[in-house]
C-alpha cells in the first residue's frame, strides 16, 4: 500500500489533464445562481449577471476533481429575473440531460468545458409566487 501512495505522490503535475469550467448566460435575462450543500448555503457566494456573458469560471482544475467539488455544492438554484426558478441537483441528476453537475451537458473545446444557460433552462424553470428569493 505504501509504494502505491509514493507512486501517486511522485506523479508529475504537468502530466495531469486540467479543465477550465465556465458557465455563461446566453439570455438577456438577469440570472442569479445560488449554491447549496445539504440544503444550506455552500462555500460559494451567490453570483448574478444581467444579460449575456460569463457568470462563473474556475480554471486549472485537475480532472480528478469532480464538478460538484469545483462548484462547492450539491444543488444549484438558477433564478431568472427573480420570477422563475430552476434547481440543479447532483444526486438526482436533475434536470435530466441539462445538469450543471454533468460534464456531458457542457460544450468542450480543448481543456475548457462551457455550460450555457439558455431558453431550455428558462422554459424548464418554474414560476415563483412572488419573489423567488
């Protein structure tokens, strides 16, 4: 067991593949993202953007790190214009086929994985009765 640990600790960092995780807002709407772990706010602060553009970026992350570790959450709430809400859940793979925790939902270009919040997200979001948060 010890030789295996030594072998892992001697692995050159430059031989590890790294990824850059990017989340873009592809809509004109204001988008708020809130991160939760076990139902409580996680280590990441809530972030927002008005209109199109990059909302989140975390780079130079070894691929052995899971997406939920990068995002520091097990669920993420996306709020559109404080009127509609969409929840992404790690352990239930929701929403199916378009989940922030699933790298197959991202577009890959080189070492950058990009998730684009778009009409599919907005249409999947549930209207709030009053302010969402």
